[in-house]
C-alpha cells in the first residue's frame, strides 16, 4: 500500500483550538464578520492547497465554529504555514 501524506486540518475545533490562547481569539464577532472571516479562511486554505498539493486539508463548517475559535485570517495563515512546515505528519 502506497503511503500518502495526509494532514487533516480541522480549523477551529482541533489543531488550532489547541494552539491558540484565549487572548488571541476574537469573541463577540457579528454574524457578518464571521462570514467574512470564514470566506477568508476558505481562500487561505485554497491557496495553501496549491502550495502543498499532497496535503489534504478541510475547514470546519461555519455553523460548527465556536466563538472562542475565531482568529484573524492572517494569524490563521501563519499558524497553518507553521504547522505545514514543522507540524506532525500523519501517514495513512
């Protein structure tokens, strides 16, 4: 069986939730702000998929994001790039 590099990045619920402290989160965003951030998250993920084509990444659905899991889009990108470059690699 061929090993396939696979990193599952479930935004807001798993990896990032454990990596950020409460001071860095953006609680109290309006629904419009959340939708705008989410759209930016989707774009960031799409761009990173082009840069790291062998990695499988998913985004948690918008309605499953917890208030304490919202972070600035640029901060998300930095954390994802750091994870992709230095994080744990899972082989399936």
